[in-house]
C-alpha cells in the first residue's frame, strides 16, 4: 500500500468515527473546524490520486451531477402509515385490542417520539449504502440516493466487520431539520435573497426533493432510523433489539426510544413526551407505540394501509381563546417588522401564552384582527403562537383597527415594503436590533472573510459596545481585543491583521457583505460587471438602470435604490472606504482573452480541479456558472458528463474536451 493510500484510509476511518460519535452517540470529541480540516486533508489527497477515490469515501457525499428527474424505487415491503390515537382513551383502547388479539393480559411496546419530517428508506447491501428512496405512495417512492448521501448522519457503510453486517438491510427513518438549524437556514436563506421555509418539515421535504444534490448538501438535514424493511443475514426478536443493532451499525436512532408495558406506561410516556416536546431540539407531533415482539407483530398482521400492531399517539390540539389587549410592531433579526399581539395571559397546553405573532399587515387585514377582539390562538410545538381566527360574535363596539407604523420600531428609520412582498423591513445598516447579524454576515467567509472573527467574538464586540456598525470594526485596536474575555494577545494580533488584510477586497464581496436584502453573491457579481467595479456608479444607479439589467428584477432594483436612499447607509459605506477598504477593479475584465465568455464545467476534469479551472477562466476575464443556458458560450465536458452536455448540444453551444479547453486558455 502506498503511503498516500494508507493516509487516505486512516483519514476516512477517522472521519467516519467522528461522524459516528457525533450523529449516533451524540458525544463528539472534535470541533466542527477540526472535522473540516481532516476532511480537507482527505480531499487534497484524493485529488492528487483520483484512482484511490471510492464511492464510500466521505468526500463522495457531494458532487453528483444534477438529475433531470428522480427515478423510482419499488419498496420490497410497502411503507405503511400509522393509525392515530387522538386521545388517552384511544391509546387505552388500542392496548385492549392488542391484549385481546394476542390473548395475553400484558403487552410490551417499543415507544418512540413521532418525528415530524419526511419518511425515507435506506438500503445497505453487504454493509454498503446502495440506494435510498422516499415513501411515495407507499409502494413506489422516488430514488433520492444522491441526496441521502449528502446527509452526514447517513453512514455510507455500516460499522463493524463484514461478518457482523447483514447481507441486506433496509431501514426506514425520518429525515428532519432540527429547530435551531431551521432558524439558521431561514436566516441565511433570507440574507442571501432566497425564499424562507414555513416550517422545518417543509424545509426538509424541499431539500430532499432537489434534483441537484449539491443544494441538498447545503441543508442541515438529520435523520433518525426507526423501522426495519427487508433484512437478510440478521434477525431480531423485538423492535427494541432491532434499534439497538442498527445503532451499533452506525445508524442514528432516537435516544428517546424506550420500552413500556401496558396502557399505564404508554400514557406516562406519551404525556412525558408532550411535556418534553418544547425542550427537544427537533419537532415531534406525537408518539408511536409498536408491539415490541416481532413475532407478535406477525400474528397481528396489517390492515389495508396500517399495521394493526402500531399506533401514533397524537398530542391534543393546543388551542385557546383570549383577548388581544394591544398590538405592537417588533423587529426581527432580519429587519422584518412584525406585528405582535399582546394577549391576556392564557394557558395553552401547559404553557402560559402572552404574545402571538400576527405575521404582517396583510394577515391582520385578511383575518380582520382588531385590538380588543376575542381570538382563537394555537400553539404548535416550539413555534410562536399564532392567531387562528377572530370570534366575531364577541367583538366589542370599541374594537380598534391596527396599522403597522411605516418606521422601524427600533431606530425610527423608514421601513420598506417592496411591491408584491408581504413583509416590511428596516434596511438601516446601523439599526441596533440587527447589528450582530449584519456584522456576522459582513465578516463571513464569502463576504469580507475576516479570519478568526467567529459568531461568539462578534457577539462580544457588540455587547461590549466596541462595534456598533460595520465601519467601527476598523477602529478596533489590539489592546481593546486583548482585554476581552478568553482572548490571548496573539489571537488579538491575528485578528487585527486579518481585519487589515480583509480591506483589500473585491467589489462583489463588499456589496454582498453589506447584506442588502435580496442581493446575494450572484447579484453582487452582476452589479460588479454592470458598474465595472465602481461603487460610485452603483450607489447612484436609478431604478430603471438596475431593472434593465439581465437577471435583476423590480424587487431587487427597488431594494437597492431604497438602501442607497438612506443617508446613514451611504455614510457607513463611505466610512469603510475612509478606513482603507479598497475594492480591486476586477482583474482583466476588459482585456482578457476570454472577456465576457461564460463557461460551464461538467463531468470529471482530469488534469485540474474545478476550482483551478474556474480561476483560469476568471483570470482571463471569463465567467463560470453552474448551469447551462442560452447565455453559455462553452461547456467543458469530461468523462461522466450527462445532462449539461446534452442541454448544450440542444442549444447549439460549443462543447469542449478538457484538452481543447487547455489549448484554448494556453
Ligand atoms: S413507523 C409501520 N416510527 O409517521 C410503521 N413512523 O404515519 C410505519 N413517523 O410515514 C412507520 N416517527 O413518516 C414510525 N418513530 C416512528 C416515526 C414514524 C415519525 C412518521 C413516518 C410515517 C408516519 C406514519
């Protein structure tokens, strides 16, 4: 074995072990950053020896070509659903039925939380992950193998020696997004101009249905496995044995799973979960009870779509009526101005509720919610309670309509609601309620890329008042930093150097860093091209000019114009330049040999990495994009190229081999 090869094997093993500790044991021993370092090391080694890449390498979790459509997979055993137990009486009745059928007076159950996500099936052959699918109609699902591979909790191969692994293992489980990951995802969707998701379930479902697995890879998906499909070469006596076995093989199993006996213990588990629900890091909508003995399950059998041996215990609807005492505007982290109802305190599902979100003005108008109204409210899991409807019979004569103010509740700057959008936002760069988030975004990797400036440090800087707007970052001194808690002199030095180094940047990075709503990296690059890297021209561009640009629509144009209409925003930006921020005029943009040419790479490149190829094109004034359109000039296709190549051919776009591409740039 070459030394590269043994190094690669060792790194893979280490990464797998860390994944197992993190996703299965919930006991990580390295930080995310350390994990990333190991991963990059492996990536570099594999890039140097592509012949050593195997499909189960952790690097292979991303990078498949986008699909034209999902294929279908027929489940060997149909994926069933569950009968519902809507209340305690129904759970008790279920236990009685089980006793009667099984002719016993005490039945044991595997009790599990009912996750609110998307059901999937994973198939392992001889320990290797070979395919995965959605539930679909229960008989046939969609082939989402590539997307499932991007989920780090899904092992690409089972742990343990080959002899210990079943020759075939099908497991079913739930893909979901944890509550805090969901918040982060939505915040980053918003700040990069993407659409935000209504709830974690929708976000998980949408992410799994991406034809481009590279997008799925960016979504924080998790999985818990909970049910066997066909298994060969391993057998289990009970559901709880099954869960224990798959956990040893490296598949994540919900740690809240338990074994209970009889209806009294079922109800204790169920109410206990109901109470714990808020504190769980993911959303659940009930509990599941399965007759634990697989033999007994066989005896009970299935009805048309649901097994007789299992039931979902639903949490009772958490609704109540109360009175809207007043309505106030509140400012979210993304600058959204949201109306919030102050309610007469009421207990809903064991929790005292005093506020409910009214979302936006349209929602208030649609439901005709007035101050003084009696309303029906609902609390769903961890989500902020909302007003479902007004009880009109109880409306008092003096009930008062409400209109959101047109200034920010925190900084009094005018708020802006783009045509066609439901939400009004404060776009003031200096708005105190948004400062942490704005600065975190400003310093982030794809923005100003200030190394060593993590979220915690930004929080500290804002909380101590050292930083209040982006330009004040440039006033920081080594002394100020080293006085902060947990900050060594050396680190303070490094941060000051990193801030200094970051000042030499590019137009598109700086514009993206400003966090103008709807202006993501791509739009920032379009502006860089349009205004040839001149900030002056960008700042004074009018609506018509912006809207006339390719790929820029009226909403973005409008947002940009209002952003620059704010005097304070202009002065913060000017101050950045006064502090030495300087924007490189994009390289060779007007003199490169590939000036303005658009390239798409597809398939495997053999003599260079994608990143190198991209750099080469950009150095010559060209641009690289991810998808083929009529604006593409060249498609460089290596082995394994599929749809992009086909699309190029139908559009009559020149397709180059890697060799031809090299000749061209030479
Ligand atoms: S078992 C035959 N276990 O609930 C058993 N399902 O209504 C079928 N679900 O499609 C599934 N948590 O998406 C099972 N611990 C759990 C579950 C669970 C959530 C979902 C799953 C399924 C639906 C059935």
